[in-house]
C-alpha cells in the first residue's frame, strides 16, 4: 500500500487531499464531517477582521455550467468571506484542531491592506493552534470591490507587502493564495516569495458570468433582476489551473517554492496530475460541493492504487516528475513526425474523423462510402494534428503513430531526422540573424 | 365475421375477461414517451455522424443527427420541423417504425455497444410538441390553379396531399372510410398509438389547408378513375389493400368465432371501451406477419388465456420483426412454426379448433412432415396477408403485378396522369414510413409534371 502522508511546510496530513477555503469549511460541523469522511486537511473558510458581520446575498449565490445529464462542469459563486462571527470561528477552529490533531488545519484570512489589521487578526488566529494561514488574495467578486481579495492579488507589490507583514507578525507558515485573473501568474508568485511567503496555493476562482437568461435578459442567476460576475471553479477550470501551476513549477526563480494546487480536482487522477507538476497537496471544493465529502474516498483509494501500480511508495516519489517535460513551444522538436492511424477493427464508422479533418483541418482522411463505409488516413496530407484522435468516440481507435522509418509523403523528407527546434530552425529569422 | 359474445357449448368467447382498468392499462403506451431530461440525456448520445447511417437507413431520409442536435439544444419545435420536412407523418413513424431494422440498426452506437440512440423515442419527443398544437408549421405557396385527386387518406395519401397543398395545389382526397389515417386509424395495434393519435396527426396534417377530404367515397363505387382523370390535373392512388387472403378451408366463413384479424382490429381500434370486445379464452392465430402479432398480443391484452400463433414456414421467414415476435412472446403468446392448417373444426356451427400438419420446407418446396396436431380453441383469427382490389380501377390500363400496382421510381403508374403509392403498389415492405415516402416522391413527380416548383 502506498503511503499517502504528506508534509507540507511541516504541516502533516494523512493524505494530500485538503478541502479548500470555501463553503464546506465554514464551520465546525462541516469540517468534522469532512474529517470523519477522510479528508487529510482543510483550509478554514476565510476569516475577516473583527467588527460588524459580513452580509451575503440571500438569493442565488452559486451558478453552474451543466453537461447534458446535469453533470456540474463548473460552479461559480458570489459568496463573500465568512459571515459568521470571528469569535465563534476562532473558538471552533481551536476545538477542531484539538479534536483532530493528525489533520491539517490551515486558516484562510483576508483583511484590509494595512499592517495593523493583519497583525491583529494573525495574533488571534495563532491562539487557535492551527497549522498555518493562507492569505486570500484571490476572490474576484465582492471583497475585491473593497480593496481585498483579487484586488491585492492582481498587484504583485501588494502581494509582497502583505506577505512580508504576515511573516513578520506570525510564526505560523504563510501560504499565499493566488488569483488566476492576471496575465502572468509568475509575477504574484515571485512577489509572494520575495515577501517571504512559505508557499503559494492556486488557483482561486476565475472571473465569470455563467450564462444569460434569454427570457429575463439578466445574468444567471440574478438577484432581484441584476447579476454580477462571480468566481468560477470545478472541472472546467482544471486545464487553466494546470497551466498556471506548471508555470510556477518550472520557473527557475521560483524553484523549490511549495505549491498547494487547486482547480477542478474531482478524482484521484486530477490530484495525481497536480502532484506530477510539483504540488505538495491538492485542495478541493467543487467536487465536495457537488457530491458531498465522500468523494475523498475515491480520491484516496484511486491515488493509492495508481501509486502501487507505478511502484511509488510515497507522494514525493512522483511529485514534480512531469515538470521537466514542460517547455516553451520554441523548444519542441519540429522534426518529430506523427501520423494518425485508424484501427479498422475498432472503428464504428461514425465518420467524425473524416468530416472534422475535411472541414476544419487538412483533408487527410478519405471517406470510402461505396460498400463498406470506411475511413482511411491519407498520409500524404496528415500532419498528425490529433484532432481526429480527440473527436473519435472510441477509445484508442485512432492513435498517433510516431514515424521513424521511411519518407514522409507529405514533405518528401525522411522520418528519422535529428531533433530540430525552432530556436535552430532555418526558417527562424533570429537564427539567420545570428549566422 | 360472427363472434358470439357468450360461452356456447364448449366454446368460451366473452367480453370483459379482465376488469376494465386492467384492460385500459394493457392498452396504454407500449413505449412511454421521453420526458425533458431523458430526451436531453439521450440526445447527447448521438455522435452527429458524417453522412449518417441512420439517415440513410430511413426510407424518408429524415436528417436524424440534425433533429437530435436540435433537441439537445432545447429547440424542440425546430427538431419537429426538421422531421416533418422529410416525413410529415414523423409522429406516427416514431411510434410504429421497426426502428430496430432501420435507423436504430444503422446507428453506430449499435455497432459500438449494442445500444443504439433511441431515435424513435427522440423523434416522438420532438414531434409530439408540435402535433399537440394542432397547427401545421408549414405555410402554403400561392395558389397555382392546379388540382389533384388523391384516393385514400392513409399515410401515402396524406403525405402526397400535404406536399401538394404546401406547393399551392388544391387537393381533394376521396376516402372510403369515415375517418382519415388509413391503417394508422384502423390497423396498427392500439397500444402503439394511444390517445387517438392517428386522428390528431391527420388533423395536424390537414391543418395546412388546401386539402378537402370527402369521406365515405370509395373508388370504383362512388367515384370512377375516369372521372378523376377528367376533373383533376393529377391523380394519386393510395387506397391500400382492400381485401385479405383466405385460407380456403371449409368453415372459414360459416363457423362462428372465426374472424379475419384485419376486420377485428379495425373494430377494436374504434372501440372506445376495449372491455366490450369479446375474445376467446383460447385463441389461435394463423399467419406470420405484423397483423398476426398484433391480433395475438391484443387478444392477450383483452384477457385471452392461451394464444398461439401458427405459421406455416420457419421463423426466419416470418414478416414480423424479431422485436415484434419477442413482444408477442413476452406477452405470453406461443409461436409455433412450420405447420399449416388442414381443417377448421367446429361443433354445431361454432368453431372448436384447427387441425395442423407439420411441414417440412426444402428450397421453397413444402412437404408434409407426416405428422398432424390439433389446437383446440375458442377463437380463430386469420392473418395471412392482404391483397389488392384492382377491380376498383374499372379496367383502366394500369400495369399490375399480383393485384398490386406497378410504379416507377417517381411512383408513376403506366397510366399517364396517374401516380400511386402505399400498400396498393408493388413493394416488399408495407410500412407506414415507406408509404409516406411514396406520397412524398409522387408529389414531387406530380409537381414537376404540372410545372409547379416544390415548396
């Protein structure tokens, strides 16, 4: 059996699955239910400074994109930080940590951009004996209009400044949670590191409007006839989050910066992918909000089975292993040639490969409709683009073959040429200039 | 057909063998319709194939991938319009088509996983919404001044009339019966078209306007083909098959409780209260086609205890589809094959059983297998096929084969100005969908012949 235990900034948890700061972690009753279900840790829903309680809307605060079977592909929300009294939250955090010492308990924080506010709340949080704090620089709705959340996360100088204050006023590990609503995720990550943060977590939610009600002519879902953008999460955001995690993981100036990855983790496989990109833990929200806490049991058993299959004894055995393979386009081997191959025994003759290649690609799949209705690759035109592979409804029916012997009928060039990247390609003006 | 509605001697024929509620439930929808969510989920299973095999398998070439995609995108009436553009009887075809041998057999998911997209049910989902409005989504082109006569308001006749009317032709339909719909109204099994669907569909089709239906007017009797040719610019014959085949055995006409299945079903279909229909406790059906299945299953649903279909050839020759045969079997009908009737037996003028002879078939030649068996029963239904009644054509020089009209690809008969389609023409399959296609093709040909551009 693989060992799923993790040690992230010294914070230990029995598995890498943490619940992200979100509605499921707003109160003791939920968090204890989560721990009983098997979650390795939680990031308690964001606390704000003492004072009059936060006021949420009392209408739809979530929106969704559904698949045809109403599978939730993405959620968005306009919920603010916790609207419960700070003292109650602090008391419950302390109780939970004492009752569940083996689980990770990190507290998310958001405060106005002044040092005293952060100092004050950090002192109170430290009393709970929680394992660390996560700075919410991410929420793109509501609080950002008040100068917090993503309003901080979008300005690297603020990120650095607040991170530095926090490191100065607490002994607890500090994780900076990054907003994806920014052009270059490395900038705030570098700022966090420069400010002394121990780790980053990403991504927070993506700015979004989930749809327009074409009868009411309002955004979905509206509050008294009006709507606003919310923060989107769930399976649909995972590719964006993977790219951002990868950017940080492979940035030399951020080497070694621990990452807690967030974004559409729904199954063990999603978690394993983030770990392969270097994440030390993963955080989950939408899967729990869609199916309940039990989903962690699939995640933990699935990850364990995968690791056993691969012979990975610990998470660290495969953590970051995919990072070296991620590079810039300019370093891809332009002499590599792949062409599609159709397994005629598996083909169900839907013809989608043909029509998409015909209409949207390179006219490289023949449709032979007389008699047998077969679809065949025209290697003289196929550029190996993968579109047919992706649209084929049958697993492994169409695959890309790496060509190594013979001559490419499309280019007339042999298949087995030595690797050649754009950086050295004769068509690259920069290469010519250097000569 | 004389059916004694009382136990008589050893014979037991009675109405109301089951309580009315059970009978009503037995005659409810064979396939309940899909709801909104189920339709959405099912529509997502369609791969939107290139040059879709399902569309090619459809005799009316409905653009199935397009209408399914329209359902998936919440455009139910658009989906219905796509269907009606190709097949104005898409609603009935969704209910009665042998989809398992047409579109759904061709569906690539059938090859992939043995579970085709449920095209029939999706087609019903799409068409039901529009038919329930009772209003045609089609509008008529400007009047052309042309007039066409259509004989028969069945699927072929209505399809032809509709296409002609849309193109601006004035159409008169001559219908021998009291209601439109042909076999949709009088023939197919009741549980396939519940809630008076055949009538609703006919009203929906006729709502386009420009079609006058004269009921109770039979060709050859009340109106002559020559008159139609004289008075109209084109004539489309779609009167179906007016007669049924007979066993040719003594007792077939004389004995009580021996009935022609087609006649019985017509009465059954029109019966408001099915529990008034007398049926035997033990029923034997002779035949191997859809009518044999329909009468056998409906006998069961009326409360018959033992129903046996006897077919003279082996099961692979049965015209009833495999689905239909299985439907019969799951309803408790016993199917015996390779046996032919040699004597109809009765006592005191009342049917009591059939003596069968086992047959042995070799390369199409029947030979007695040397054994006989008797099935004692209270009721006998014959369902051995229908035949044409060319005599109603009054000797017009129309080429016939086996009593049915010969047509070319455009559904032209050998007689100038006369087209034909549906069951009265020579063809392998007497399907509603084929009849609709006949009507559609004939209308195209007629419009072309009259110099009218199709709408």
